[in-house]
């Protein structure tokens, strides 16, 4: 039996629907119907249905992790079929246990709602100034500082694993292989050299790709776009958990 992370399980989940509302206020005039004025908009929410079976995961472990993530209001870096959707919280969930063997859950169904985290993405330097425990100068000068913090972050580890296993279904087989190999090299280098050098690592590998003449311009742009999201995704995973 495999032990996929919650992020990897969510990565396989198809979200067909989402909800978003826009609010308006009414202001009555001297006569006739009132005028409408736009006010706040709600956050996006995604209802998901997940089937957990012992053939590919440990249902009991996954259910416990969902409970803890929801209770601790922990941010989830959500990918859908390998593409980064955004950061979300578990707003609500329900569990239906379909089968137990010796009091161990072997098959269950979960319905949960992911609620959009409205935080704006900031540059790494901007984020480091907000978090009091981070000295931005050290991040710039010493990559091992980031590396050590990263080792202590479980969210960072699961984000790395999710990025490693994610795919881009719009690419051809040959382009997908190049994408996976390049991404694997980037993630390994980031883990070895630290996050402070992540942007330079991505830039260098993307430049090398552009000179190989093995990809069409469209394929190269798609791969480059995905790879350029890696540093900020990992930065967010670390900054929120130090």
C-alpha cells in the first residue's frame, strides 16, 4: 500500500464545480426603484468528493490528517492534475465509512469544501519582512538558513513531493519527459543549495532549455511557465511554517 500525502490525493481529485458570489447594497432614491452598488465579493469555494481505499492509501491516516488540517486552520497548497490552483483552507468536511476490517477503516468517502485563501502573493523579500522570525538579510547572504528552516517544515516537504509528482497533461510525451527531468533537477538543486538561490536555478535551467532546439515554442513556454511557479510556491510553504 502506498502512502500518498493529502496534497497528492487532492491532486488526483476532479473539481467540477465552484461557488463565488458578488454582493450588492441597495440605496433608495427619492422615487422609483432603489439603486444597486457593488460591495464585497465572497471567496471561491470548491466542494470535493474523495474516495479513500486501502488499495492506494491508508484511509484512517488520511481522515486523521484532514481533521488536523481543518482544526489547525492549516493552509493547503492545492494542485489539480499537476497544475497549481492556489492556497486553500478546509472549510468543512464529512466522512462516510463504508468498510472496516478488524476495526480499521479500509474504505471511506469524504466530502470536503476548500475555501480560497485570499492572501496576495508577495515577493520573498516582502514576505520575510512581515514574518518577525525571519531576517531577510540572512536569507540573501546565506542559503543554508533557508535550507535549515525548510527541513523543519512538513508543508515544505509535502509541497516538494507534490511538485515532483505533478504533470502537465497538455504536453506531448517527449515534452513531458523533458519537463519532468528538468523539474527534478531544479528541485534537487533547490534542496541542495537552499531556497535563496531558487530563482537563479530556475532561470538557468529555463535558459538551457531554450537553447536545445528540442521543443516547439509553445511547448517551451508552457514548461517555462510551470517551472517559474516553483520558487514562490516553495517560499510560501516555508514562510507560513516558521
